[in-house]
C-alpha cells in the first residue's frame, strides 16, 4: 500500500542547531529509495508503507547513534485506495485552484 507521510524528527539534548541530524535522516530516506520533499519543518515522504516506516525507524536509530539521547517526532500520513496519487498531484490540484 502506498503512503504519503509528513515526518518531522527533532533530536533533543544536542544543542540548538539540529541541521546535521536532519541531513543524516534525509540521507537515510534517499538511500531507502523513497521520494522525499524537504520543507522548513520536516519532510514529505512518498512510498510503500513498509519501506516508509522502516526508513523512519532507521532515521531514529541513526540519530541515536550520532549521540542524541532523545528524539521527538511528529508524523502525519495518509493512504487512499480509490486511485494513485503522488505528492506532486496533491500540490498541483491546489495550485490549479489558486490560478
């Protein structure tokens, strides 16, 4: 089953700047072969359910390996069975209505 997720990982106890941890997680997602779209407060992820959630787990594991003692994450996700829909399709639909 395909899923589109909005994922935000925040390592705690590592100081103010977290960009190196976000970059590591982005690499994990890319290496998993998932389609991603980084935004200012997280990452949109598109792929098969098991692959997306396995990659999110791996992000947590890798960030802990980097020394983060705690991680908090938020996750929103959706699936649909009536048709295939990509992240780009969803954005395009709204942009067309704005024209």
